[in-house]
């Protein structure tokens, strides 16, 4: 019952049709009830047969509207067809009401105010421009009926004993009844449409607010997911850092304790001290990487940039790395395009990029391998590549190769020590300069890292 009482909103055209059909059944039941009650107590004052025929015709038409509303093709149409159907039904209802009032006494009937119900429905269901149209239509139908009866073009059905039988021919009564309906119809249309317009504005505001809330809720949900991921990453980061810091310290402590307790003979102490020094160096390397990473994570950290000759830095790094490459009999091939422009960057950052990429290639390339380094100019950037014939990277490891503390399984098998921070630092450095880095690799056949860094801005 509540579902019928709730008037559908502007965004529910299909429900409007169903509401009108249900409302029409209520009108039919009310009309039958009124006619039966009057016939029961005053059997001869109305033309019950004509009224019952009119109500029966309305019932048949409502069955047609109900069947048509359930038609599949109609249900699949857009809202425009529902609006047209609403117009057809409201116009039909006004004609039915006029016919019913005609058989119910015309000017004498006390039920002419039912027109106002349909004017109100039109003001609620249809755009505001139609409220005055339906008020005018209702007024025209009622006045037309009164005039046709007055001119005896159509017969007048008097309510016996209720009004004088000549009342319908008196212009004063016709004008009074007509003016009353016209005035109340237009006032009703104006007030109802004004109220409905304001309610629709509030509804649209509420819909907008609801959509905004849903968007915010979605954003908050996504933010919550990101926060959870960051919390997990932070916990994993703390665990990995603790593990990486603890292992070298524990090793150094063990070596020193063996020396202090006299378990190491003098001839082997130099060896143990050298191992301790290597562990300390690895510790310092990790701490340095962590400091660099922390600075790059800080969004407000200011990078001191200057015009940097990236080609010159590459030559310096290659000079440093040539000895390490020579130890493994690795060919270090360097190709630098002449006349390259400068880039706006921090010199140490660029040095770190070259050092990390080249040292990794040498580290994971076997004896008699080849490491090829090139630097050339793109359209608005410098393009650097470091390619090797080393162990390569498995396809499943490539998406994670720039993650913090990540090391591929085959890399761990060749070199047990390593922080897994080098490539992640390289990636973040390039991100700071709005650059990029990518990798191409095939397991067992080598890898190729390519990075781009924007050119210095011309001032």
C-alpha cells in the first residue's frame, strides 16, 4: 500500500505509468461506490445506467493501459515514450471525468473539483510548462460541457430533488461555476508546480550530494587500501632493514669475540680483521643506500641541480670500472655520441645511476662477457643504455626489479651479498628529474637497461 501512496519522482517515468494505472483503479472503485450509495438511498435522482457504462468503459481502457505497459517493446523504450504515455492517460482521464460529470448532473454535480486532482498530477509528473496547459484543458472541458448543455446541444441530466432543473440554463450560475473552476485550476497548477519545482531542486541537490559522497567514499576506500599497502610495505621495510643491518654487525661481533677470546691464532688474525672490514663496508654501503632512499622519499627534499655533463661522468665511471671488468676479462665497450648537451641534475645522482647500472652488469656477467654502454640524444632528452651478456632476468622478476630490497633468485645465487636498493634508487632519482627507466632481458642471455633524462632548460 505504501508503494502506491509514494508518488514517483521525475527520474522514475516507468513507475509513473504504474502509479496512474493504480490510481485509476482507485477512481473506478470510488465512482462505483458513490453511484451505488446514491442509488441505494436515492434510487431515482441520477442516471445510474449511463454512469455505470462510463465507469465500465474506463475500466476497459485501464486494462488496455495495463497490458500496454507490460509490453516488452514498450518496457525497453526510453523515457520519452513514458512521457507520451503519461500525456495520453491524463488527457483520457480528463475526458472521462467530463463525461462522468455530464451524466452526474453537469452544473449541478458537486464533484467538479476532481479536475484539480488531475491538474495537480500533471503539475507533479510533467515539466512546469505543462501545468498551465492541463489547467486550461480541464477548464475548457468543463466550460465546454456547461455551454453545450446550456445551448441544449447535448442533453442535461438533472439530479432530481438536488438542484432546480433550469439551473444549468442560467448564465450567472454557469459563469460562477466556470470562473471558480478556472481560478482554482490555475492557482492549483501554479502553487503545486512551484512547490514541485523547489522539491526537484532539492532532490537534484541531494542526488548531487549523494554522488559526491559516493565518490568521496570510493576515494576514501582507495586511500584506505593504499594506506594498508603502505603499512604492510613499511612493516616489511623495517623487517628487511633490521635483518640487513643485524647480519653484518653480528658477523663483526663474532669475529672480534673470537680474536678477543684467543681462539684465533696470530697468523690468522689479519684474515679475520679483513673479513670484519668487508662486513663493515657492506654495512656502510647499506646505510648510505638507506640515506639516499630516505632523501628521495621526502617530497619536500630540495635537490641542488646544475648543468651536468653526463658524458664526462660516464667516462669517469668507466675508468673506475675498467679494473673490475678486467679482473673478469669482460670487454667494456663505450659509445658516446659527440656534442651532447648538458642536463639539469645533481652530479652525484647521475654518477650513482652510471655506477649502479654498470657495476651490476659487470657483477652478473661471467668471464669473457661483454658490457656495452651507450649515450645518445633523443628529441628532448639524453638516452643512456647499459647492456650485458650476463645471467639475465627471469620474466616473473622483471615487474619487481625496481622494488626496494628486491633481488632476483639467480642474482642471489651468484652474489649472496646485496641490498636490493640500487635499482630502486636509480628509478627514484630518474623520477625526480621526470625521467624514466626500462629493462629488456632474457634469462641466460643478458639484460639491457635504458634510461632517459630531460635536457637542461634553455634560459
